[in-house]
C-alpha cells in the first residue's frame, strides 16, 4: 500500500462514513502522509486554526498549510520560512507526541501529534481556551495568595484535616520568634505553645467550629514567643466542608493583639483606679467590699472592717501651699496608708481628701479600733512635701461586717457616718459605727427634704425680739429671728435647722427670704408707729451668706424692692465669719457702709482675736454676749462688760447687751452707760402679731 492510499477515498461509502464521523467530533482532526501532505481532515480542524477555505484540499503540503499561521505571527518572530521550518522540525519529530499551543484570534488551541506505523502522522486539535484561562486564573490566584502571605502582617495557617498537617506562613513563625527551619507541620507546633490558662478555651472553640456548632472560629489567647515570653494573639479561621458537612480543611490567620490588650487592660485599670494616687477608686473599692460580703455570708463566720478616713483641715494646705502641693500630699498619704496596712489590704481614694480601707480578718470591735488608732498614729508622723515637713491628722469611721449588710454601699455609708461623727467630736480620732448614727442620718435627710420645701409651703416664720433704748426705756428696733413651723414637729428654733441649711447651701435662699420679709414688715410698722428715730431691724448673716460674691448687690436690691431706707437696717456678723478672710471682710464692710447699711459684731467677747481686728473694721455696734451679761453679779464679769463698753465708746460704737433677764442686770447696764439691751426681761422673740401689739402699747421699761 502506497502512502497516498492509507485512507479510503471520499467518493467511497467507507470514505463518506469516515468523513461524517470525523465532522461529528469536537476536536479538529487531520492526517498527513509520510511526505507531510494533507490526506484526511474534518471541518473542525480548519475552524480551530482559522485557516482559509481554499487550503482545504488533499495533498497540500504541511508547510503551505501552516504558512498563514506563520504570517499571522502565531509562532512568534522571525522569517516565515525559517520559523516554519524550525517549528515543524521541532514539533513533528517522530515517534514522540508533542503538545503545543497556537493562539489564532486570541484562542488557545492544544495540538497533539501521533505518528502512524505506516508512515505519516495524525494531528488532533482541541479548544483549550477556557481551560487555559482557568489555569491562568488559578496561577494568578496562587501568586496573589503568595504575595498576600508574604506581605501580610498576620500569620497564616492552613490545616489539612485529612492528613492532620498544618502549614504555617513565614510571618506566623516570625511572630513567635521561631526560626523558619525549626518548626514542623504538626498541630502541636501551635497548641503546645498556647498558655496553660488558655488552652482549654481554645480547644473548645476549635472543636465547636469543626463540628459545625459555630459558623466561624475566633479566639483570643496567649501564645509563647521565643523561650518564655507570651504575646496575645487573635486566631480566626473557617473550615472547608465536603458534601456531608464534614470539615476537610481549616484555614485562617493569627494576629498579634498584644498592644490592644495592654491598652484595654490600661483602660480598665484607669477606670478602676484613682489617677493621682493609683489607689483603687470608689467603684473598685465597692466591688472588693461586695466580694468580702459574699465570702462572709457563704462561710457564716468571716469578719472584716471598712474604714473611712478624711484628712483634717486639708483645705488649709491647698489654700496656703497651692493645689500642686496638695496633690503631692494626697499621693504621699496614699503611699503611707498602703505601708501601714500592708499590700494585702485594699486602700482606695474615694475623692478629695477621703480615703477608704478594707481590712479582712478583723476579730471584732476592739481589734478594729486598735487598727484605726495605729493608723492615725502612723499617719500623724511628718510627711515631706516640696521641701516642707507637714503633719496631717485624720478622722476615721469604722463599720464592721455583720449579717445585716446586704450591699457594699450600706457598709460604706455606715463607715462614713462614723467618720462624720469623729469629725464632729473634734477630729483626729476614730469612731465605730452605731445604729443610732444611721437613725440620726435618716432624721437629717428627712429634715433636709422637708426644709427644701419649707419656703414654698410658707412654713418659715419671722419672730421679732425687741431691742430697748435704755435712756428712754422704749423699743428702738427688733432683731429678726427665723423659725420653722414644721407640719409634724411643730415650731422649730434655728438651732435645729440653720446648721443644716448652711451645710446644704439652702441658707442663701432662707437668708434672702428673712431679709426681704424683715424689711417689708418693719417698713409697715414704721408707717403705722412713727418714732424718732425710726425703728431699726437687725438681721443675722451666716458665714456662707457673707462669702457670697454678690452679697452687697443682693442686699441693695432687696432694700429697693421693700422700699426700706438702708440707714435703719443692721446686719449682724460673728467673729468666725469675719476671721475666715479679714481682708475680704473689710472690703465687704466698706461696701455695706457705702450703701448706708449698719453692721453689728455679734457675740463680742467670745472670739480669740477680737481686739486684733476691731479697730480696723468699720462696725457701728458691738453686741455683748449674754454669757457676760448673765455673770455680771461676779465682779470679774462685770469688769469685762465695763471694759467692752469703754472700748466700744472710744471707737465710736454703740453697744447692745444680749440676754438681759433681771432688773439688776438692767440697772447695772444703765449705770455703765450701755445704749441698748435685749432679753427676756423685755420680751422673748415674738411672732409678728405679738410684736406689733407690743409696739401699739408703746410700753416703757
């Protein structure tokens, strides 16, 4: 058989059958004889190579058939004849088949050469465009993964669950300071490095995700870096599952979150600690007390104590040395308290100059008080602040655990109540809480709430005690005194609520009401009971009122509203109010004098420094304290009254003697040339109706 006869002719039935079969397949097919001329083909062969129709003829040489491909550049650069000859010789060397690609029109064609035993060869063409594109996409994806893995800040891991082997990226190894060649692919390389306190939680989360309980895996844990250092990492991953939902592969990342964890820990620390002293703050202290309460209730026999400490006269340090030195002192006190009670106890700064201490294992009241006494003794040792040696004292309140306490706030409240009691008893001492303190505190709280509504409910009432001009024996004016007609407790004197009003800041509102009501009432009496000189009214000013910035303006406006003439108003001040700031006091008194308002010094003789400032302050009147008037039967007290009168007259001041109760006292005061007197001899404080009746009688004493 000659080479040209290896296949049946197209004109025969066998040839037509073969051609129909070849045209039905998806591949291109062509047969070349030993002389490399085309003998058999199908249409798909020419379609895939994008060859012109006129080349579809038997006997065409391989070189002529491929020439359009060479001219299109599908084989690359070079002379067409040389390129064709080179490619043909390289690609069609029998007997080995060859795979290569042509790219006509952007299409990828795979060509397979198979030699025939009778000579010649068969060329099969397949459209590999989609497969090639998929391969390229996969290659690009793998390149991107490799680049991402190399450039990512996270360490990547890939766990083949079928083989139980783990791939760790280079970044993963660097994060843990592990040399590249010193870590294998066992899961233990990861799990054995996890902190002992975290491994159980990590294992549980891994198991939960791999079994499908959770949709994704995420766990923050500590992992060993190097030999003995640990870092915080965030591990995240996702499992790949087969058709039955079984995890076959598990991949994810490891992120170093050490800095964030430290920042979070610092934020928590800052939220629970005092920034100045670094001691526990009130929130953390209450939490520690709550824990102690829970332990004591569980055991049924635990004993512990809460101590509240407030520094005495700390404001003086701030006012004299400045706030910076005050802060240094507070920090030093905090350190000393920790030294005294030991690092095992909780010491807190509650705010300002108030501290608290939680002491466990206290046997009872005797041991608790002994601890407080030792605390105060050690605290009283000199503390160096900014080159100065300062001695501070404190007032301590103690509350001991018993089964009554349900909340830490209740125990803190009782310790603070005991501390306030210690301050009230003279400071620099310790007091143990007693239930009566709580009852008293509840009483004060109720009283405070009632007092806040007293003005609006018209429960406050002015009483007036007459002041007698001793030369005529007639009423020269009144001292206005506030009373509170309580709806349940009846009429209350100022001793029962004025101090509370000062502590709560309500004294300003009450004082303004007293001043306006007194001026209104006396203005009416002046019109109805004219006298020469006109009636005066004396109104007391508290320390808090005297320290108001707008005091003078408020008084002047009140006088204007009432139509009162300033010259008949007398404001009474105590030495305590004046001596808090003598320079400011002098300035205010001068402003009051400029407004034609008289000023009286109340309770003169009871202060320790009266004579040192009396000459420098523009007073109009001195009021002799009733303790001296009551003792005038004694020669020494009589001489004191005589000296006060002489001093006042030399300074051009009037004198009012308070607390006059007997005819003998009245006679002595007249003999000493005292101008005015008031007391129960003439009348007690009277309500407005009784005072007006007294005026109408025009009585003479």
